[in-house]
């Protein structure tokens, strides 16, 4: 029997990202992938949104993705483009990149980080007890681990065996996708053109290659019906009146608008992430992005528990924070699917929505939802920045996201607050105290900020205010676990609780 600290079922983007996060914290990880070889042509997902790119930047990984993708300044809500060029980020665009390429790059990073990956290894069962999980494989071998995480897709074996329910709504339509060549392509890209028998898209995806999608609302395909080039051709001719000379398919798939979410993301020592926790119609390209962000939220928390630094109650915050995010994704994708329908009432609704999107406030609200830049996790305190993603400020000696490459918490001292030293010393092995200044024109309006490993703000003190050091201790304990047992700095810290920022003395 092989022992490891965490077993991850599934080597898709979510599983690989989670494995990389755990390895950054020094956790031993084994990824079990059912398929014997990596999928090299599958391209169900097609892009990375702003928050996912920021997350990759926080780990020093983004450049390798930018080199392989194409930038477009608009995301989509149903058929309506949402310009994100004025978004408050370094990456005001969507990066068009195939899921197969995302998986390749994350697998490359996982190997660099020392992740063990076994392909052709299918989870057949597991037994958990008070000290760990014994995972049984289809070849009758077993693996013992502290925790098991199911990142094994919408038909998750781990979810089914854990007894976690997967409620939601069934499919009401059929969508077909094909990456093909076209002998007679349209002059320009077509996105969600609505016709009497459904809607279709024809999008250039590379030299002489196109992505063709069809949506039929009068047909719900059987789960195991085969998908062939002729199936896609028939659907496209029915809707568009032509097949544009379709030939040489590279990838064909079918999906529907079933929307389901696990009723809980954790059952003891078993957790779920990505499509194993939530499925939905791929409107707005949110699925892969939500899964990667699940992994980044869970990784540092699970690492802290596995390493004995925090109680396993910390894992409950994973569901508390990520379950509402996915629930919102299900709601907005259901809405977008409804807007694809082709009756007169839906056409009128689309026209009204198109007019509303011309209003900047509406456009920015929808764009923040699709790109996940508006997420605010529940937290203690009234400051609006608490729970939100930390802006990537320019600093006199770099920028904020460069400080997060090690996936550790960062206490950013921008105001010369010497009292922070005595407090953070108790978490010296888990949090980095960084003293710096904002670059000119890059002021956050804060003297100090505690940034979680996933880039969200856990505590701050505004410019010129006395720092709430008790609040800082609470935040550090909540997110990183208790201070080190031999920590002796509390008395010194208490004596400086009323410190005025150095620049305001």
C-alpha cells in the first residue's frame, strides 16, 4: 500500500491546480487519473477569465499561458459582448486558450513541483476513518492518504461513493460542438445567431480551423448517443441552412443545460472541487475558471490542516466561500440558456437586455460576475475591501502579486507599523511580513493589509488609523491556525496596540 498525504482523483485543470497548490506548501500529493493518456485535442473550455489569470500571476505561472493564448477584450453574457477593457486589472481581456493546452501547462508545472501522477488509475471505492482514507483502485491496489479530493468531473465517482447528493435541474436542450475545417467558411465570426430551429456559432480558432456550435431546443439527446461529424452537420444544416463545407473534425462533443450542485463539498475527509461539485451549461466560459478558483481556495487550507497547523474546521470555510460562488454561476448560466431560445418573447427579452448592457453600470456588474472579479467572501469587519481580491498594487520594489508566488499569507506593511513585528512573529513560518511603499500613483489607502494565500484580504488598517492588533491576531488565527507554541511576543505586541503609523507621527 502506498502512503501519501492527499490523493486527488482527476487530472483535469482543477485537480492539477490543486496538486500544484498543495506542493507549494510541501504536502505530498498523488493524482489518480482514469485515462491512460493525457487528452491532446479535447477543447471543451476555451478561455481564461480575469480572476483566473490573476491567480496564475500570483503563482508566477501566467506568462506561459499568455504565450499560448489569444487576447480578446469582450466576454459574453448570452449573445451580448461585455467589454472588459476598462476593468481594474492588469489583464482586461479574456485569454482564448484550449482546455487541452491549459491541462498540458498545468501538468508541466505539476511535474516541476514534484507531484506524483498515475494515469490509467481509476478510483473504484474508498473507506474513511478517523485518521485517513483508504482509496481502492480498479486494479485492486490501494492507496492510504490523510484526505481524498474528488476532481473527477460531472459524473464523479468520488461524489457518488461519498453519498453527497447532486440536486439541480435536468437538460432541456442539446448543444453540439465541433472543432473542424470549413471549405466555405463565413466571412466573419458568427456568435449565437438565433434562427427558427435553434442557434449556432461559427468561430475561427486557428489557421483553417473553426469551432462550430449548435443549440437545439426541441431535442434532448440520450446520455450515450454517439456524436459524429454527420450528427453535427445535420444539426447545423437544420439551423443555419448550410454546413459551410465542414470536414476533418479534430474534436466533437455534446452537452446540455443540466445544472447541478453538490449539496455539500465535504464529507469527513473527502472533498469535492470543480465539475465534481458543480455542472452547468458552458455559457460565459465559467466552468474551468470556477474549478481552478475552487482549487486555489481549497489548496492552502487543506495544506494547513494536513501539516497540523490548523484544525480541520478551516476546511468548512471552503464550502462557506465557494458554494455560493458556484450557485451564482448556475443561476447566471440558466438565465443565459433561456436567452438562447428562439421564440418571440425571448427575442423581445434579448432586445431589452441588449439596451441595458449599454449602460456602464449594468455592463460592469455582469462582467464582474462572469470574470469573478467581484467576489467578496464573508468576513468579520465592515471595510468593503475585506474578503475581496487584493489589487495588484505597484510597489517601489515590485508589485503585490509577486509577493504571493510561494502561496503563503503576506502581511503587507505600507505605513511603517513596527508593532506588526511582535504579532506576526507567532506565525513566522506561515506568513511573510513585507515592508514596502506604494509606487507613485498606486495608493490603496491602507497602512497595512493581511493577504491570504489565495490573494483575498483578511485584515487591514486604513491610512492614519491605529492598527487593531487584536483583530490582526484573530485573522491570523482564523486563517492560519494558532500561533506557534513557543511564541513569546504577545506582551510586547500588547504594549504597542495604540501605535500611530510612522509617517503620521
